């Protein structure tokens, strides 16, 4: 082969070799950039997770409105004219509790009537007395409605009417 033939074959191999080296260099840079990005990506902190959860819309509340109650109250002098007229709404965590309470509504109303009729006028006048009544209602309704049934969960008790006469 002559020198010109050797020179021509080298010139043909050089551009091919240059393109191959360029592609390898670009691939290596891309892999290095991806590795750097993955190593420096900050993990999600508890505060960021809480912020993301806070941005989610809250679940629709589940309420169970009860008919109003009218009960005679205990007074120190046994005055029969002391009456409590009270409307209640229960805030519940899920539909399952709502369905159970609705199914056993006569039992729920009976427990509440017994609790309300034991109240004293002097206790219900103050804010602390009303808050204690809320806690008592939660406790009374928390107990299983039927033997062997799980306890009910009441998130909150809301007064929709409260007249103490």
C-alpha cells in the first residue's frame, strides 16, 4: 500500500473515532450530573411532609344531629320549674360510627336523657360546667351500645341549642 492510501484510511478512522469519543464523553458527563443531583437532593423533612399534608383539603366532617332534649333539672330546693332545653350534634370520625349510632338511636337518646336529667342547674350556668357536660356526653356514648360491640368514637359534641330556664 502506498502512503497516500494509508493516510486516507487513517483520515476515515479519525472522524469515526472522534464521534465515538465525543459520545462517550457526553454520556459520562450526563451520568456524573445525574449522580450529583441524586446525592444532593434533600430528603423530605417532617416539616415539609406536614406542610404538604396541610395543603390537602380536609375530609368532609361527619355529623349526626340529634333531636332536641327537654329535661327537668335537679335543684337544691327541688324546684320543678328548672328545665334544660338542649340541642346536640355529634361530630364523628367516619360513616361507620354514624351508621351504628343511627341504628341504635333510641339507646343513644336514652343514655343522654338519663345523663341530662342528673345535671344540676348551678353546674350548667358556667362555661366550665358546659365543657364538663361535653366530656360526660362523650364518656356516656363511648361505651359499647350492645355487649360485644366495639366502643364508639365521638370526636366532639356541639351544642345547637342551649336554654336553661
